[in-house]
C-alpha cells in the first residue's frame, strides 16, 4: 500500500553526501527524546558501507517543501537466509504529528522487506524488526499502529570508575589474555563468536565467509583499536573475547564494551567477569572515566547479573519491535 505525502514533500534514496544531514536528523530526534546528540556522519557512513547494504535500494529520505530533511528510513537484509529484516526510521520532532510521514516510511520499509520472501525457505517465518528508545512514546505508538508488537527490551548499563570500586581480574587457571592480532586471529574470533552466540536472541549462523567479511568490515573502521579487543585463551583456543571501543556513542568520556562472549565449554569459570574487569582496567589506565554496554534483559547466560555484580547499573532501555511478514518455522535463536 502506498501513502500520499503532504503537498510539496519529496522522497529519494540517500547518497554518501547526505551523511551529515542524516546524522543531524538522528540527533534532532534523539535530543527531543533523550536530550543527547550521539550520532556523527561517521556513524551513518559506517552503516552504509556495510558489505550487504545498498544505499540506492535500502534507504529512503523525506524532504520538506523548503528542502529540509525531515524523514529517514533504511532496511538491512543481511542474513542468509533473510528471515529477519532489520529496519530503522526517524521523523524530525517538528513533523512527528503528521501521520502520513510515518505511513510513507513504514509502508516503504515493509514493501522493501517483502522482497526477501522469495529468497527464504518456503516454511520459514519472516519478520521485520524495528525499535524505539523507552522515552520515544511517539515512535512506539507508530510502531504499534503499523502492526508491530514489542518483542524484547535491551538495557544500556554503565559504571563510573570513580564511584564503583573496580576489582582486578582473577583469571582461571590455564587462561591467559592478549589483544587481537588483525589478519591472524580473524578466523579464530569468528569461530569463537559463532559458538558463544549460538543461543543468543536473533542469532542465525551464517556461512563462515560471510561472518568473516562482517568482522573485517568492523576491523576496517576508523574507531577500531586492536589494543581494546581482548582474547581469553587456553593454549591456542579462544575461550572468550571482549571487543571494546575507546568512546561510547555520544559520550567520549566512557568506553564501550561492544561485544562480550564466552564459549559454552568455558562458561561458569569466571572468564566473562575477568574479561570485563580487564577491559575496565585498560579504560581506566587510559583516563576513561567509565564504561557502558547493552544487554538483553532475557539473556540466557546470566549476563545482566554479572554486570550488576561488577558495579554496572541500568541507564536506559530500548525496545525491539517485530512485525510478522509470513508465519512459519522460526530459524533464529529466541
């Protein structure tokens, strides 16, 4: 179904030259709901440079009659088979009360997402995912109006090193820690990640080469620092890993723990806690005042409790919403 935009409003795909405009729009919405401006042009370019993202077909901009960018949407069909399609959209807060703008973006996202149906197994369930910050009541209501249902809540947790006494890591016998060597450890890290996240919400094992290309995409970004990617090893085997960045989005005073995983055969030995504390120690050594991470509230490995035990506290919540495009057998981890 198509929806008519107000007179004078126009649409087109994004181009690389739109990165500043798009980041500004994301920040205007974020400032309205959370009083922060976390996005940069580099954030937009990083998303758009993903090996499975086509800016021409996977993005949409809405412009007001005066030429101002007031709407953005993208879809990401990045899995094989494409049984869940990721989407995102934002409307400038000054225009959020215009239903037809939301209708245009949601209608476009669903039309584009439905193109994957023929590429998926005939009996597979296919869903379109989107999300909203806990504070963004307008977007939550629009998601529900367009047939999405709340599926999961993720919390951003934080620790201030000046307020919480950070312990030194206690490594289990036989476990050593070192930093990632790009080009040498890539395949080992992919193998460890596949093992550690096999039961994680939304995970669907991809062809090994596709996951390797995904990892190398992130290793090629400007903010990648190999000295903040830690591997816990037993002999030559990677038992766990903690991939970090020196700056959290929108808060350069806090480090970001982006991914923390321990393979099942090495769980319940304190490796995850030791990796986390090791990362905190490196952040602190660099003069970074704290750390943040995001966790699924229904995580099966007990991660939320681990994070509380090392002094982290919930800072904010983000909600994931799902719209079923075709019922069937669920292929992703729940």
